[in-house]
């Protein structure tokens, strides 16, 4: 069983000449979003959403790698 659940994934093809994949997910009952470069799945930014505010997320490398692997399988 995963410690997260992906709730949405958007592939943005053509923003500023680059392609990005934004993945929204829940982890430990909190909502997060990570944006990866589509070409190499490098993390561009990550956010935690709380009380209608977005804050920079402090996610472990393990969680980021799990999300990255699932995104890679889906794209």
C-alpha cells in the first residue's frame, strides 16, 4: 500500500518551450503538488496546501522518488 495517493496529473506541453508534469497528491492527510520537468523528471517546485494557502513543501526524497516513479510509468 502506498503512503500517498495521486489525485490529479496535468501534462503541460509547451509552457515556455519546456514540457512539465504537475502531480497533485495526498500524503499523511495533507495535500501536495509537485511539478517535474517532463524530459528528465527533475523537480521544479513542490507545494503543500493548507487553509487555502500554498506553502513550499518539505517532502522526503523517498516520497519524491515514489511519486516520480509513478509519474514515469503513467507518461
